[in-house]
C-alpha cells in the first residue's frame, strides 16, 4: 500500500482506501448465509481488520473511507437486504448504499460527476 501511495502521489492521483463490510458481521445476514457457508452459531465482530487498516491508513496519511458504520446504521433503520442470501455479494441496495457512502465521504473536489 505504501508503494502504491508513493506511485500515485508522483502522478498527482488521490488515493483512498475502504474495506467492504462482510455479511457475517450482521446477525440476520449471517443467519441467511449459514446454509451456503456452513456457518455455526457465531458472529464475527467488525473490529480487527477494519480497525487495523484504519489505523495503518491514519499513520500513512491515506484517507480511509469506512463503510461499516453506514451498513450497520442501515441494518437498524431498514429491513432491506444488503447482501444476497445465496452467496453473500451485495444486492442492488448494498451497491447503492456503498456508492452513496463513498461519495459522501470523498472530499468535494473528488465528487465531480460528468
């Protein structure tokens, strides 16, 4: 990541990182995917990798665009599924939420839409 950041800086290209929230971080999504993945009764917390990556990005001066809070908030306020129950990929609603969240987190100069 450091090398990628250096190359992009040399070319005057902005670099930001995000991490895709996994369906097993949410109880209802995990329950729907148990048959597909063969999960037992457990729920993986978001912490770990996301916190580590966020900390690394902060140390390196790389903007980190957190998606998990928006996905977690959506789970509280809506029953709309963000993940397909047959493979764990995003539904159209998941893609919309991710796109809107990333757009909202980008600096204004990076939000130009043509």
